[in-house]
């Protein structure tokens, strides 16, 4: 029967959950009702500042009688110090000497006994309890935890080291007297590592130190590493850049030699470049042969040769020293003979260019003269291979130059088979060449006077000179027959064919004359083998008369 009652009174899981929640809510209300002293659970403050600790008694029923209120400080567990007391009859009291001049009650009231602590110290951190003495419930209290915060004093510095093969501290970073403890980080690409230590102060602050280590080399000198400090009291991380300082002995190199030290050169110089930390204290120049040549001048790390000669055909040595050691470097200079004065190179080049230009001018002038001579030759007598245009109605073709050619033709009055005749009154043909290299034959009437024909009858055919003197041609045509000394020279050239006995010149073979068998007025003029018969019965000379 008891078993049946238990089974009827058993609760379902859902019902059990609701009952547990209701019990928790009830206990919470009971706690709230029991908590009659209202305070702030936690406060933060900084040294040298001030903080207000608030306290208030809550009496919902109004049946509790307050007799006294006290503030008790607990710096550590187990230690309780009364720092402020208020009694409605006896007034205020500050029993702890370290707080006496720094603590005051904000209101003279048991219901609101809040206090203010000024000139805070890091040692003021701890729990502060507001405690009431009441009747009839006894003592009622509330506790506030005061946390003191301190901004760290951040710093970073370089540690000067000497280059070597062991890992050493090259930089330090510190966040001192901070609360809570700071965090230090290193940023950099030099390949080192760091270590961090902490130290607690007597007032609750913490000092954090970090050291950066690496195996220093000359290449690390002047490189940067960054220290970064993060802490609760800082709005943003603190960052500082540290430039490493690695000391090492000098490393020397000589520059300035260009392999062109010729005799007489005056601008030759050498530079001794030394890389060292610290900077070299001394730089010394010497020669392998001993003392430096007289033509050499030294100014610090620079060696200048006033004038290159065989004395500087030697080996120069530069040595640099600092507190960590010394280093040397040497270079051998070779003196060569001067092929030419470099200062006159421009003058020589100008002379060469001027000569070339003058030569080109002469060549151009000669070319012009040759061209003019060839043009004049083309205007002179034709060669033996030139062809002559026919007198009337025919042409053999050929190149006659730019001069006009006079061609005489005619038929014999007596009809002889040799084509000879005494009549020279036939037309005169002139050949003229145009710009298009095509020639035309034009006819000009032969109106010589009778005395000219008579002159021909005695053996002298009309010459170009006779034609010019005849006055039967106009001025432009006369200018074309320019009788100058060249014509006279041409006539003299024909003198070699012989002369008439008793004096006088003989005509060239092309102009031999003989008398016919007719009367005195009938004269046969023939031109020996120079004459050529044409199809129309005319006879023309192979050798033209050029004027």
C-alpha cells in the first residue's frame, strides 16, 4: 500500500524542472531581502588620483535601528584595519594613521556613510568593507574590491656589442612599475630571439624586462629592431625602434685607378675607403718600395699624383686602424707612355675633319670642270666615226653635239659622174639639237654675192668665216658661229698637209679643188674621198664644218 502511494506521488521530469527553478528564484529574493548594505563590488583607480567608496543601508520594514558604521580595509587575507568610523553621537573617527589625512566622509549620515580616499597609492589596493552595527539583527556589511592600476614606464635601448660568433644581447626593452603586468614583443628581420623576465614591486606593481639576442656581424650594424609594449592602461601599444650598434675592425679598399696612368698625366688620384665601427682613427699611405714618391701628395684618405712619371710605377698600400684592429689594402699602378697629348685630341680631330671637307670640295670642283670640258668637247669636232646628215631629202643619223653643222650639197652643172660642179649656190643645211636630244635640219638660203662665188671658182670654197662676214645672217645666228682662237688653232692644225709653193697654206685634204675642163667660169670643186653621193644626186662631205 505504501508502494502504491509512492507511485501516485512521483513527479514527472518536466514538473521537477519547474520546481527547481521556483526554488532558485525564491532563494534569490530572500538573499536580496537579506542584503541590506548596498555597495559597488569592484573599483579601479590610478595612483595620485582619488576614489569614492559608496555605501547605503536599505531597511525595507523600517524596524532596524542603526547605531554605528565603520569602514574596514583588508590589504591581504587575514588583515583587517579600521580606517574610518561614524557615530551619530560621537561623530567621526580615523584610527589608521596612513589614511587619516586622506579619508573623509561625504555625508554625516548613518544611512549614507560613503567616503573618499585621496592621493591614492598602489598599496591602497584591497577589499573595503562597509559594516553597520544594528539592533536587533546585529552587524550588516557590504564589501568593495579596489584595484589599483599603474601605467608602466616604458623604455628601449641598444646594447653596443662587437662582431663575433656568439649570441649576445644587442637590445633591451622594459615596462617598469606597471599594474597589471605588461606584455613585450619584438619586431624585426635580423633573425634574433628574445627572453622576458618579471619582478614584483612592494606596492603591487610589476616590472617586465625583455632582451633581444643575436650573433652580431658587421652587416647588422645600423639595422632596426622594434620593441612593442601592450598593457591594460594604455589606449594603444607603445612602440619604439632600436638601431643596432655592432662594432668591428676596418675593412679597406682602394679605388680610383683606371689603368691609364700615362707619363705627364696630372689628374691621377687614389681613394682609401675604410668601413669600420667606430670610424678609423688613422689612415696611412705607404709604397712597397718604402717612402712615397716626391710627385705624390697625401690628404687624409686621398692620394694625389701631381704629375705621373716612372716614380709612381709602384705598389701603393693603405692601412686604416680603429680600437678593434687594423686592415690594409694595396694596388699596383703601371705607368705607360703617352701616345699623344689628350688635350690636343680635339684639335687633331678638327684638322682631320677640315681636311676631309677640303678634299671633298676639290673633288667636286674637278668633277664640275670635267663635266664642262666634256660638254665643250661634245660641241666641238666629231670623231671619225660620227655620221653626217644628208644634204637634201636624206639622213644617215648620228650625234652632232650642240653646235650647228653647215652642210653643202648641190648638183653638177655639167652632169659629171663624179658629182663635181662649180655651183655652190645650193642650200645650206644647219643641224640643231634640242633639249630632247632629237635633231632637226633647217634650210637657209645661200645668197652669197658674186665675188664669193668667184672666190670659190679659184679653188677656195666658202668658209664659216665667209658666211659670218657675208652679213646675210642675223645676230643670233652669228653668235652661234663664234669664231675664236680655237678655230684659228684648228686651221693651223691643217697646215701639216703642206703648202702652196711660193707661200700660202693649202686646204685640208677634204677641201682639195681642181679645175674642170670647161671655161674659166666653170670650176669643178670636189672633196676627194671625203665626199659621198646621195640618192637624190647630191654630194655631201663626210667631214662637217663645225662652228
